[in-house]
């Protein structure tokens, strides 16, 4: 039984690390892609500070940062906050519950 518990803990830890890895990859891509998009949008107006500033702070430039940022916040919530609210073994408990229901319905 201890061996099975240690395997289960290892699987949960691997799952958490994988979710963290995906989040940090998402965060990195967010900054890289949005920086490139912003760079292209403001590169046409490098001769005038006012035009550069207007392009930098325009809705079309900031919209990708804001919309994707909201999605990134939701992703962060599911990685960092939700597991602590539901418990880190929530998935395992649900799987066991559904397996038990399936076994009971077959009898």
C-alpha cells in the first residue's frame, strides 16, 4: 500500500510540475509575442516621440496585451489558486468516485 501511495504522490507531483511548466511557457510566449507585435506597431513612428507614444498607448496595441493578459490570469488561477481551494488530490478523488460509481452500476 505504501508503494502505491508513493506512486500516486509521484504522479500528482509530476502533474503539478507539468501544469507549472505549461503556465511559465505560456507566460514567456505572452511576453515575447506581445513585445514583437508592439514593436512592429510602433516601429513606423520612431521619428516623433508624440507619434511613438500615441501608437504605444493606442487601443490596437494594448488590446492584445489586455485580452491575452486576461486569459493568462485565468490560466494562473487554475494553476495556483484552484488546486489549493479544491485540494491537490481533487482529480484523484473524482476519478475514484466515478470508478466506484461505475463498479456499483455494473453490479
